[in-house]
C-alpha cells in the first residue's frame, strides 16, 4: 500500500521544525495549561471551611492564570513577528482546520485568564498575585462576577474540548508519520 501523494511529497520536502523559542513556549504552555485546568477542577472540591484554605488555592489558581496569560502574550508576539512555514503538502482542508483550531486555542488561552481576572475584580475581594495585592479598579458588581464566572466555566469546557481535538490531531499525524509532530519536537518512532 503506497502513501498518499501529499505524504510522499512531505517526506521528500522534510518540513522544517518550528524555532526553538516557539517549541519551548508551546510545551511550557501545554504543561502549564494542563496543570492549571487540573488545579481549577480540583479546587472546586476544596471545602469552604476552615476559612482561608479554599481562598489560598483560588489565589494560586489566579496567580498561575496571570502567568499563563503573560506566556500566551509572549507566544502571540513571537508568532506575529516570526513567519511559520505552512505545511503546504497537506490537503487544504487540513491546513484550514489547523489554522482555525489554533486561532480558537489562542482565543481560549486569552479568554480564560481574562474572564477569570474580571470575575475576581468584580467580586469585591482583592485580586492577589502570589500574595501581592493588585490595584482595585472596580467595585463589587455581583452580576458582572456571575457573568464572568459563567463565561470562565463555559470557556474552560470549550477549551478542554479544543485540547482533546488538538491532541487527537497530533496523534493522528504521529501515527501517519507525516512529519507534522516532528515540527514541534515530537519524535516519530
């Protein structure tokens, strides 16, 4: 059984990997996001008593979320200022799906910390960044807090769905041995 023509063309072209900075930011964000999502779901089960225990975990989650947002801004800045070679050997629908999927992932990576931060700012409680109080710029707004909590929760579920699709697509390319995972430093066995 022969490989489809676009896989044969790719093997001849040997696509260039992403730059080391892009690879490092990708994997840093991947590990951070999986950890942050796990922490987010776990901390919902932390009891509200004794006082302070739950708040401590929420404050850690918020602090890590703000750090992740900074790393996402760094990745977006890198991506805007550095051209990435398209995987032109792939069918057009796969190229388009990858572009849309990545844009949605970026939207989630920016929307989650923004909605979390706004929900915290509207709560009436101080927003702490690893114990340091950030400036208050909003009074308590319960309806805004509730809206941002709903947005944050919904985005978390949508983002997890996108991650499953993203990892599934990476595995699909890995099993096909078409060179796509190698661009991000994943070896083909």
